[in-house]
């Protein structure tokens, strides 16, 4: 499909060290015009370091970089931008208090002839031209702070395209997006590829790759493990290349025993998103929900938890939940670990103790409703020890914890609340293998204690190794129920990818 004549970037033998430790060891990587080349690997594999070499953040690397057929030495970010290289980081660099147009035209503003005031007509017209070219639905005069994360990403893309970008790097672009926004972003990326841009796509979500990527390169411990056409490899192949072993080795033995029905969903529907979802969940059961990004899997669980309104019935312990809301579900004994832990799970600007105790403040308050700091700290210490949160400091701001330990805090909140049903949506997203193993063990332990678990994960092997049953969702419909013991990740992915809705 692509020839070497289409190469826009070639990195050869790239070496980078930090304090004598080699983090990139003679890595080769190339990208062609009009392709999406995915770069994957575990945390610490060297993905971001390699892209930061490309972005000019490190000038002490060894190796050869060729851009558009010319050997170059990239030594600073300005030089990289001038060469047509742009990186869209997970933490966007948009100016929130500026308008969309001001962000897109930043650096190329024009002032009036007789005054130093900005020529806003010029700025808005220039931004509108790029917005129309890309087909984005953006208002040039709207403040960026009022936009969703996905639309802020579009603003940053528009600014890069205006600077005549040749190579666009997306670093974990979907980590902070909901499924609907992910679909829109994929459409944009495919459109940019169609316009001839070379795109590097970094992601932990392997199930995304067949949807968006043409080729994939795997890094492990700073070394290149190989490059494959995405159409020629299985998800399981990529997992083994990333880890050096089968991920199945880190999963606990299944020792849970499902019991009686605790939750029943009947005819759950949200027009245009999902329809007629019905299933039962048992005590001590791990129920997997599998589907591609945008299939409706997250939206279904949000509706069960009352975060989104939907028609249909949810029965908990034999009684219908009327006027579902997160507050009511929490009070009844239903908890949810959301997909986006930063925006929806953790309370930023608050301590570990406050985040752990937020669901049980009424229980920890005295007779007159006053909260005892001693009691709050004591409870937090118990959960910190149980969840193995590191560092074990109740007064530490939650932002100062690693992603894996932040996730432990959110899970610990629902354990403290003694939730009988816990929904896990992407519970291991963005955390290392060691912490993943702890999370798998925790989920299995909870099921063995009789708690009912709903598990959503883009890492399909997590569902196949942990779930007792698996519900397959396609286009907002429940199309098949599978027994976990009879399914591997490749067959489950094939079922999620099928175009028809036949059983």
C-alpha cells in the first residue's frame, strides 16, 4: 500500500541516555505520507522519549534523522515546529482564556495600521479559513475554556495544520475522552491521513489500533521489538511483543463462585446511543462488557449508575431503582470507577484522605453532624493499608500520586462504602503492569467476597481472563453473550468487529 518513496520521516539508530541509563537503544522508526503509524509499549518503554527527540526537546541524542529526504539535526522545539512537526500531547497546550481564533493564529497576529490593537477581523478570518478547510464545527470567537476536551484537541490540530504541519504526533489522545468524542477524533485523524499527512499515534488501547492505524511499531525497555502491518497481526501478538511474555501470566486463578441475582437490567434504552439492553448480574460474578470505542458500553453503565438518564428498568436486590442518580445508587450499594479518573473519579485539589472518605462522610460524622479529623484520618489509613497506596500519606494531594495509586484511591472509596455492585470502566488504563496485576487480584478478591462486578476494558485479554460471562455490544445493541472460559482475546475482538448484528 505504501512505498519507501512516501517516507517523510526516518529515524535510525536513535540513542538517548539519562544520567548514564540508556532509555533508547538504537531505535529505528519511520513514517510515510498518508499513513497512521502507531507506536506502542508499556510505561517506560521509550515512546515519549523517542517523540521528544523528534520534537527537539533533547539535543544530546545519537543517531540519524531524515525528514523529507534531508538529514536534519533537531535541537529545539521551535526548529521542530518550523520543520512541520507537531505533537498533540495528552495534556493539551491550548490557551484556555483565549478564543479559538487566537489559539489557532497564535504567533501570526496582526495589529491595526495606526494602533497596536489586534486586528480581530484578520485573526477570525484566518482561523475560519482553517476551520472550514478541516470541516471542524468550531466558533472562532468562543473562549477555549468553554469547550470540551475533544474540541480543545481540534483547536490544537487546527493550529498545527495552519503552520503547514507535515508530521502530526498524537500522544495518548483518547485517554481523557469519552467514547463519542473518540469517534469524532478518529474521523478527524482519518481525514488528515486522507489529506496526505503523516501521523504517529501513541496509545495503550490496543483494540483501537485496527480501527485507526496502518502499521504498528512496538518498543520494550528502550528497544524496538518490531514493526508490523496492522492487518497482519493479532492483539495477542502485540501484547507479547510489548511485555516479552504472555499477559495471561499476571492474572490470578479464577476462584469466585457466582450466586443469586443481585441486579437486573430490563429494556434499558437511550435513543441514538443504545437500545433494549437487558441482562442479569449475580453476586460474586464478574460480568465483562466488550465492544469497540463508540459501541455504547460506557454509556450503558453510566445509565445504570444514574449518571445519564435512560428509559428502562434497573432492579437492585429485587426492588426497582426509581429516579436513578449517582447519589441514590451509592446509598443503595452500587459504586462506579469511571473511565476518566482525573475528570470524573478523583477530586482534584483534595487530599488522599478526602478522596477516600467522600462516599462515607455521613458514617464518619458525629451525632451532631460534625466531622472528626481523627476519625477521617484513621479510616483513610485503614484503606491506604488495604489498597497498598504508595506513598501511604493521607494528607498528600491526590495529584501527587501516580496514575495507578490514584486508581487505587478511587477503588478504595467504594470498598469503604461497602458497595455490593462495583462497575469498573477501564480500571487499568495508563498504569504499569505491576499495578495492573494488583488490580486484577483485587477484582477477583472482591468477586470471591460475593460482590458483583461489571468490567469494561479495551484490553480484551482482561475481560477474557477475568469475566465469567461477556456481553458483546455493537452499535448500541447487545448482540451476543459469551462464556468467559470459552473465549480468547482474538476471537472476542473478531466478534466486536463483526459488521452484522446476527447472533
